[in-house]
C-alpha cells in the first residue's frame, strides 16, 4: 500500500508534520518549473544578436518553407542559439542536482558546489594552460578546466577518506583547504602575467557566449549523463543516510561508500559544468535551497526540482546577459547572483524557513553541546592547593603558578602567566619580523645600513627608502594584521566555532565593493579611500541584520542573508574589474587579493587611531565574552547580558575587519588562523584577544616579507601568500588528532 502524500517524512531535521508539504504541492512545483523552463528556452531561441525573432526561430525549428536552408537562420539559430540554450539547460541542471546532492550528503542546506575544490581546481587548470602551455582556444580551456576540477576533487576525497572516512565535515574542510591553496596558486600565476590575467578575468566570470555548435557539449555530455545516473542510483541509500549512520547500516547501506559516491557524482557534474561555462558559483546553492524549501526532505523530488530550477535560472540569466548591456554581454554568473540573492532573501523572510527546520540552530547547539563545553571548562579550571595550612589569601601575589595579581592602590589585575608569556613571546617575534622586513627587499641594503636608516642616519636615499616606504608599509601591515586577528577572535568566540570569520556576514565583500566603488568615483589613483572599507562593512552588516530580522537566535537567517549579500557585493566587484582597462584591472585584482603595495603612514595612522578606541572596548567586553562560552542562562546568572555582549562584539568585529580591508584588501586566513594559534599559546581557558592581535600582526608582516623576496623582480600580494599557506594550515586543523574537539 502506497504511503499517503501527507505522511510524515523523516529527515535530518526530524519528521515533517503531516500536511505541511503535500505531494500535490511538489507536483505543481515540478510542473510549473518545467513549464517555465520550456518558455525560457523558447525566449532564448528568440532573443539575441542576428535580428532573428520568434517567427524566424519557429520557422527554423519546424523547417517551414525550407527555412533550414537559409544560411542566416542556420547560423543564428542552428549554430549559435540552439546549442547555447541546450548548454544552459544542461549546465544549470548539472549544477542544481550537484548542489542538492551536496546539501543532502553534508546535511547543510547552505553547502555550495565549490566546497569540493572543483571551481578552484578548474581555475588553476585554465590558468596553468594559458600561462605554461600557451593554450588560447575554447576547447583547450575545456580540457584544462575539467582536468583541474577532477584532480582537485580527487585530492579532496583522498584526504577526507583517509582522515575521517569521508564524513561531511571532513569533506567540507578538505575542500575549503585545498580550494584556498589552489586559489592562491592561481593568483601567483595571474599576478605575474598580465596576458594570462586578461584572458582569465573574463573566463572566471562565467559565460555561455563562446558556445558555438555542439562539439564541446557533445564531448562532455557522456560525463554529465554518468553524473546524473549516479545521482539517480544513490537516491535510496542517501535517503537512508539522512536517518543516521547506524540506521542506514541496519538497512544494508555503507555510509562511507555512499558519501564518496555522492562526492564523485558532484565532481562529475560540477567539473563538466565549469568546463563548459566557467565557475558559476551560487547557482548550486540557490537551486538546492529552493528545492528544499518546496519539496522538504523528499530527496527524489528535491533532485528533480533542483535540476529544473538550476536549468531555468541559468537560462533566464543567459537571456538577461544578452540584453542588459547591449551590444555587449554581461557575465552570466553576475546575473545569477543578482537574480538569486533576492530570492534567497525572500525565502528566509517567509515561513518556509521554519518548515525547513532552520530557525534556531544556535539554540539547538546550546541544547546539544552546552553541557559538554561547560564540563570541559570546569574540569580545566585552576584549583587552589588542597593543603589546609595554606592561607586563603596568598602572601605574595606572584606565588600562584597559574596567575599573577598586579596591584596599584585600590585597583588590582589578575594576569595569567601563560597568556602573558605568550604575549611577550609574540611581541618579540613581531619585533624580529619588523627588523627582517625592514632589511629584506629588492634593494641591496646591509643590516648595518638598515639599522642606521631606521635611526635616521646614513645615506639620505637609504633613510627615505626605509623610513618612508618600508616602515610605513610595515606599520600598515601591523595595524591590518592586528585588526584581523582581533576581529577573528571576537567572531570565533561568539560563534563557538574555530572556523568562523567575519566573512560569513558579508563583511569582506561589502568592504571590498565599497573601496572599489570609491575607485570608480575617484578621478585619480589605483586604490580607493581606506575609510570606505569600514563604511562598506558596516552597511553590509546593517543590511544583513535588518533583512534577517536581527542577529539574536536566527542563526540560519543571518547566514543565508550574509551569503546572498556576499554574492551581490562580489558580483558588483567583478563588474567593476571587468569594465576597467587591463592595467587598472590588474592593479585592482592585486588589491582584491590583499596587498600592502603603496600603503604607508597616511593609511596606517588613522586606522591605528581607530584601533586605540576599539581595542579597549574589546578588552572591556572580554570578561563578559568569556562567560558566553557557557549557555545563555548561565551567562545571565553570572551578570552578563548575552544579547548586549553579542551586539557589541559583533559591531567591534565588523569595524575591525572593515578597517583591515580598507588598508590592504581582503587578506585571507589571518582572521581564521590568528585566534587558533593564540589560543594554543595562551591556553584553552582564555579569550586570547591580545594574543590574536599580536599573532595577526606577525602573520601579515611575515607574509608581506615573503611576498617581496620569494620571486626576485616581482612581488606577490600578502593575501596570496596567506592563502597559499592558509590551506595547509586548515589541513593541519583537519588532520590533527584532536580536530574534532577543536572544530
């Protein structure tokens, strides 16, 4: 007997109440999506260059009056529009199904197809083909993109399989780590070759304009067909996996094999799509999210709906790309972001989000994981000696092995020995990094000449070079690194997640877009105004907060809206860069990778003044921030207001990250790595604000120094260096023996 459509359907978020998503709703949604796709295909065949309207396209399709013999119709419709439309449908469906599969296997409705490193691997393959092998044809790009995507995802599967059996978290971490490394290597090649960048900057935006004939589609059609076939075969075991690994094993399935098979299908579909149309991000996230909002936990319906939605959105975006900026074509990935971001925002503002079980992850996290962290913290709290003869109040403040009490009149300060020693060690390391950075460079300065120039003595050229250029740049790096480290520490402590960064709220993309906008309205100069960074970050967070309904307990709302805002800001950034001349675009690309080139005291000193205000506020909030490691009820009983502390710390993190972007662009991984390193040095019981600042400052200065000396005659942006090194760091977090507890 068949199950009633309104029967509860189990899923990763629990059973869906009866009648909430009746089968008729899903059927209507599939039928409506299919109808919309057919209409869009008809419009795609009727719109575009060549002055062939709907009548001419219909004549060619039906071959009325021998229309296919008309050379103009055969060229416009048969060789250009029809293959392009079929490619849009195929690529959109592939990305939609891949996104739905990835969200199902990771149990994360915000998972993106680029998580397996596919997009980064494809980009690296294309750049390597252009720069190292001299390829300049569409078919060569296709081969390079597909090869790079398959190699990247294969490495991700290998690493995740060795360390965690292909678990969802391991797949996501390994994909993010290798994707970042591949992205950094791509930037290393691009910044050293203007010709390579000129070709790459248009391919990376994603476009279907180069599709001519059926050659490329025909070569990759078998790959896509295999990906679809594997997706269809894995539906049943993947649905069982949503019930839990133990229950799936009892039903005869092998969870690890299922996850690896799904990852293989996602790889084939995404690699083929990237090879055909470039790295069109956000579409897999959008299609999978929409399918989940309508079909709930019914995986077969979700896959079908995600494929139809992906095909329809990409076809619509391709049509819009042809008409919005005639006689030119807009990048299709930008159109996807402009169309998809408002849709995502509309969903999270509707009641559908509650039906998806995505209203209060923070509360669930506290209920599920609250006792664990509390118990671990209480177990590690320093205890007093048990000898009864020892007085309650120590005679000498420095006697305690863990802390030191500093007194001055009526005031006293409790200082931890280990954090203090860590801070002193980091400060010494920072001083050493400053000395080495002042000495290192393209000019041949000895150590003695460098020290004399620092003191204002010696040759005037040496003094000018060291004091005005190098020390100014070093100061900017120290300030930016300190701001990033502190912003990362605040964000990770608030989120209780070592992988959290301000980027989740669209801070980096908003700040970057604001600085680039200031470039477009400025008459001269390559860089924008530094103050535009924090202003753009603040605007982005205010928009995210206003649209999502507040930071409060609506964690998924904030994340979804943050992703949507990031996509919009990133699309705006891509449009600005693509419309600039080659020289200007190359400079802007370097800055958007994170660069200290040209930065001096004029930028560093105003930001340093801002830090002098923000850092004391963060230190004042540190005591209450440490209490937030417990659950909210415990924090309130200890006198901390969780809501007020969260808002204050979030505003501080946003301002700090915005200041850093205003100085040197979006430098990657510093906000992620600095708090992790500082926490290891200071101990698990501390919120390492000072240590994170010092670590961030050291990391940025060291990375900038490496970028100036690694390749003689050229310079790598500091963000490229941190990205290349940040991927292995994230892999170290992944491969560590206690990674599960750290992440």
